[in-house]
C-alpha cells in the first residue's frame, strides 16, 4: 500500500505547529499503525530530518501510553482498540490519513504527537488509592466481595488511562476516566474508608486541571478502547452527591 500522511508537527509547546505531508510507500497491511510510523521515522532519520515524536510503550493495548487522533477519531477508525493495536489493513491503498495529538487544554503538546498527561497523574494522586492494609494475595482473597461487585470493579479497573475519552469529548471532560477510577475502588470493601473523599477530591482535581464538565454526549465511551460504560459517570455523580450529603 502507498499512503499519504498529514502529520501534526510542533517543535515544542510554544510553537504554533502545522500539518506536514509525507508519502509512505510499500506499507504492509499487517504492519501496526505505529510500525508504519517507525518506518517513516527511519527514512526521515536517514535523510537527516527530525523524526516524528510519538508516545508508545507496551504496544499491546495495556499501558495507555499511545494515543493519536487518526482521521479525527481518537485511536483511529477501529472500535475497542488502542492506536498500537490498529493495523494498516484498516486503511486502503492511496488513502490520505490525518494524524494529530490528543487535543484538550490540560493536555499540552510537548512535541509533535506527544502530549503531557500529567493531569491524569495528579487526579490519581488526589484520590485514586486506598489506605486499608491489604496484606498479601491470600489475605485479599479472604475479604468476601459479592460477585457482581467484583465483576463491575474489574471492568472499571480495565481503564488504562490513555486519555482517548478526553480527546473525543467535545467538552474535553475527563469524567469517564475519573468515573472508572472511583468505581473501581468504590465497589470494593478495601476502598470504603476513602469513598467519599475520593469522589470529591478526584472531581475537584479534574476541575482544577481544566477538564470540562460532562453533558452525557457519549463520545468518550465510543472512543474508549476498554469499553468503559457511560453509566459509570452516573455512578460517579451519585457518589459525589452522597459525599456532599454526608459532609452536610
Ligand atoms: S476511560 Fe477509556 S478512554 Fe478514558 S482513559 Fe480510561 S481507557 Fe482511556
Ligand atoms: S503502547 Fe501501550 S497501550 Fe498502546
């Protein structure tokens, strides 16, 4: 396949940035999208040009490091995959593909396609933890958890913190991410001591970081590679209201 890429190039956070066009030839349909970028970067490096900066680590959908807006869609056109799990067979010979970074005010562009997602770390630091001593694995198993709660907590825990939900949301809201983290811990007995403060503090930190409010549009859940469901945001809202009522 021969592909035309229009890639966002930006030297640093102060640069205004612009789209730049590249031709990539002999692309195998079995290449991942990131491998295709690797090949382009090799060619750029050989010809003395600055390679395109982008994030990745595990390249198997686990770490949440990768994230590109491809043809206007967070993580590209295939549902329920991360950018690293997207393959060139999802495109056709001759396609023109736009590649941009996550766009949201709290996600400052560091260079090209890399954004600073430190805001997510600070939201986790605000409340995404437990203080209950959990002992070793056998001790943790000794705490009875209803099966339905364990399953729902596990589903929420699959959030990898990639930020696609924010990139896809017209409001730039981080509500799906916060809801996943609050639900994950709030459904388990070990998460109860901080249940109220967690919900309030994580939402307050998201506001402080400049993420927008949720108006239940649902683009977040459509873009989420882990299928985190929109009803978790309703659950988060109930937790916040419960915490406010408890505080009085
Ligand atoms: S909720 Fe989904 S899209 Fe948002 S950070 Fe978690 S895994 Fe990524
Ligand atoms: S590189 Fe780890 S999820 Fe894509």
